[in-house]
């Protein structure tokens, strides 16, 4: 079994996705509510509550992998796009690289790194923020490449995320990379940013395209969860724009069960005034989960059963299912605590896909290289 350090660990879904190939030795986050979820499902001694500012590489165990799902607020389209400057939430990336440098100075440098974030990590400010992150990893002695993986290839949630994957320069990459970018893991925005980086040793990681049937949201939804009063459902449906009303009419006019998801958004009306609208989808895919900073960011579920319309907020268990967490995964705390924990997490099957097809093979090759060097040194 390989070993891992989990920075910005949240509620533990990265740990779940890395297993069983990787054993997490150490995890860190500064949110006590997420800690409660993590330790409800994992050994409590793994989790270290506190700011990454207080983490020092000399105090950490040696591991094959260091993963960082650093904050996305300053790289997300929902944020202010202030970038990765020191002092911003997303700027905590530089604290992570500080710890990696300290690990190297303590002769415990992890041979594989992963930095995960929203796609804005790659494309914000025409790729200039990503270029700085890329060069920081190169200066630490790693070769670097990036993939973009959408969770909807595995679960019914639209959730594209960028994964910077860096490996020690002595690890052979044959069979794990390719000469040119290709879809779906190297989208146009990433290719443009690679040109901004302009490094001849940029790595185009190779991943197999997922196959098999992905469940729909209707397959995962809790059909017996309590719904809103009828008056509330009517008020919510009154927020639909003409195009979204047509979507609802289309499913109420036929028999069967349909589960749609919707977000409240502010849109201009015919006169240019800003009004709150409910935008609904019945394509079987839920919108990207977000953190519940106000009611408008929580996803509404619209259920249509034999023409009857009901509404409610998405349940925490539905959020967990959309992230690929099993129903046995415990989520203590309030509704908002659970919703936030899932909205901030990494989809489990995405991490598993990367683990099986890239991270575990890279860790295995790294151990082989180290074993060979140790054998040569002993000789």
C-alpha cells in the first residue's frame, strides 16, 4: 500500500477515493465541522485541525503522495477572480508549496503531488496564475502536467475540475503520458494555458475514457424525503422563466416519474430589471454542488410524478450520492454543515479514476527507482 498526505482534507472524500491503493497517514483542515465528518468515518488521529500556516514539513511523515484541494474562492467564476495572490484564500497554495519544500529539506519529499481546484485554476487571467503554480512545482524538481475531469462521467453531477499532477523528474513516464493533447481530459482552455506556460517538458497525462452507464439523478434521489407545502411549490414554480416553464410542462404532460434540479439565479427581465429566476433541468444531471452561502446557492429538487409537481431542497444524502460517497458514509451536523462539506469536496470516483490509472502507477515506479538506487548504493 502506498501512502498519502491530505492537505485541505475537508470531510475525507479524497481519502476515500485514494483507497485502497493509498493509506492516508496525515490529513489537515481548519474547519471543525468538516473535521467532525472526517473523524466520524476515519481514524481521528489522522486529522490535524488548524491552519496550514502552522504546518511544518519537518513534523510530517514521509509519503508517496501529497494531495492539496486548496480553496477555490478566488479562482471560481462565482468569486471575485482575484487569483492566487498571497493573502487570498486561493493563495494558500503557496503555503502548501512551502511545506513541500520543507519536506524535501527533511529528506521526505513526496515523489507525486496533486493540486486540485476549479477549472478557473487553469484558465483565470489567461493562465497567468496557473503558470506561477506550474513554475513553482518545476522549481521544486517536478515534471508537471494537468488534466480536467468532469464528475458527470461517473455520477449525475456537472462538476469539471482541474488536477495538476507533478512527479519527481527521475520517474519514468512511458505509457502514462502522450505526445499531444486530446479530449476529453485536455480541453481547449488547458491547451491555451500550456502555450502560456511554454515548457517543452510539459506532460500530457494519458487517461482512458470512462465507459459504462452513469446513473441519473432520478436513480439517486430520495423519493420519500419530505417536500414543501403546495403553496411553496407554486411560489417556487412562479419564478420559472418562459423557457423553464416549457421544460416543466413537457414532463408534466406525460406519465412517469421525473426528478429535476434547479438553482435560483438573478436574471434581467424583459424590461432590464434584475429578478430572481429558477433555472431547471430534467436531463438527469444535477448542477454543480456549491456551498450554501445563502438560500440561492442551494439546489432545489423538482419532482414530477404522474403529472403532480412537488419541490424541496436537495437532501444532504443526495449531495453525498452525487459526490460518489456511499450511504454508509456518516455526515453528522446540520443540514448546511453537510451540504457545505459535500459542495467543497472532490467526487470520489474521479479521485479513484486518477488513482488507478495515474497516481498508483506513478507511486509504484517511484518506489522501484528508489529501490534500484538503494541497491546500487549498497553495492
